[in-house]
């Protein structure tokens, strides 16, 4: 006989043979999405039990890795950028139009996925020092990938500037009247507006407006700006909600929030030489102020600096205690959420973001965790001590 689960009742065959319009559960069923783009948004919010117990607060995670197209909050952004471009006539499906973007990861994956679903081509420019698994994935999604030598943002060869150039080249070529659309996630307002229109309202609804702090890192700044604008400006929480930036090693944003300047002169020289933020964490931490960060900058109340070691230890802890296998930026967010909780009254409710799954970070972040010997360690029972906070 079929094994039965105590949680899920066995499905009766006849349930599936009824008319689709006749709900077997006796109440109206939600509409079934038309295509993969219908699987974006409405992600769950859940309590991270171990961190809540450790702090006496309630720490909630918005499970953005469950966005159903590209598996990150960038699905919302990519969809909004495409929809806004269609409304403005910058993209028309089925005309050979191409979406161009400069990206090191998640946004390219979301754009390449949605381009396929909506009848466009995708052309992604990325630095050639990024994990190869990302460009492989983009190839499998059918995108054209141009990998370039890292260059300063002021150079025409920087991957973002190159994507802009390639887009205008296609539009200008005029041969088949197809258009090139430069998505421009760093500067386009469609980015933070996606979070203002969807992620912010979802968090508001899921918490019933009972939220004392919101904690997130910034790559383009779209997430932290869009959600903060919705909660503080649209829902009038400006006096009640504390917004905290989570920032990895090497990023200038922490200083910008704390002291108003990004880098000292010596640090700026170091940044110029390296041309990138010096951290193992991918997706957050930048050394310039983008339009999307600037849009919400004044709404950010505080910042927490997180070391690579703390991020790795948190990632290990979340697997071991909560069964959460996340990527590096999610781990940074969780460290900063924990630090924030310790600064707030007991019982405070704190929301943060789990951006993507650890499976995107196997060859870099999780490899480093394995090499560090942390996986063999008994992590102990006190996360605050494990991270060396207090
Ligand atoms: N986490 C990951 C893995 C990302 O790729 C990004 C975007 N670069 C972020 C977090 C940060 O999001 P945002 O660009 O909205 O600041």
C-alpha cells in the first residue's frame, strides 16, 4: 500500500479529473499564472528561529530566493524594467529586440530568463573574473555573454558602459529595425520602483505593519531604497521604523552612512587599484553612489559592517541550526539583523532579506567555508559568541 504522511493527506485520483473550474477544496482557487513571470513575487516571510531565540527579538526573513524565474529579487526588477520599456515603446516582443545589461550575476540571470519567456534576446556584459558557473548558466539560458577585462567605471570598457554601447550600436545599425534596450539596473528607477510596488507592500501585509527594523545590503541599492520608501514614506513609518544597511568588507557605503564620506584618501587610492570591492561576498557592497542608492539614502538610519569571516560563520550556523542554505549576501544581512536586534528592545520585530540560494555560491563562498575547516567545527550554541559580537 502507498505510504502515507502525517502531514500531507494522500491525493485522491478523482480530485484531478474534475472540471478545472470546480474547486475541489470548496473555496475559490487563486488564478493559475500565465507563464513563468507569474511566479515572481509573493515570496514567503518566515521567522528565523535560532536568531530570534538568541536575541529575544523576532527576526523575519523575506525568502526572495524563492522568486520563480531567476531565483532572486532581481526577478522583480527585471520584470519591471521590461514592462516599463514595453510601455515606453523601447521593446516590442518578437521583433528581434535585444535586452543589454552589465551585470555580475543575478540581474543577468533574471533578464536572460524573462527575455526567453517574452520573446527577446539577451546580451550580457560581465567582468571575466567572475565565477565561470555564472556565464555558463547565462549561455544555457540562451543569452550572448561578452566577458571583459575589469576596468574602472570611468572607462568605456567597463562592463556597464560596454552594455550601453552595444545597445546603441544595435539600435543605430537600423538594418532590420530591431531595437537594443539597455536595462541599466544601477541607474534606472524601474529597479527601486519594483521593490516599492511589490516587495514593500508584501512585507507590510505579511507583518501587519508590525515592524521595527528593516535590514538589507546594497548592490545597486534598489532593494533597500524601494522597500524603505514604501514603508517610511508611503505607509508613514518614518518615525517608527529603523532602516539599517548591511555592508561587507571593502565597501564604501558603511562610511557614507556613518560619516557622510565613502573613503579616506588612502582607501580611495586602494579602491582605484583594485577596481572592485574587496570581499568574498557577491552582489552587495559598492564603491560609488548609484541613482538607486541615492533615491533612498536619506531614509537609512544606520549601517553595520560585516566581515567575511562573520558572513561565513553565519552561513554555517543557518544551515546547522535552521536548515537554511543561503548565499553570501543573505548571510551578511543576517549578521546585520542580529547586531541590530541586540541594539533594540526585546520583542522588536526585524525583517531582512534572503537574496539567493547557496547553490549560486558553491565555487567561491561555500568552497571557502569548506576550506576554512568551519564545516567540521562544532559551531557551539551561542551565535553571538560565534560571531564575536559583544
Ligand atoms: N544579493 C545578491 C546575490 C545580489 O546579486 C544583489 C544585487 N546585485 C543584492 C543582494 C543587492 O540588491 P540591490 O541591487 O537591490 O541592492
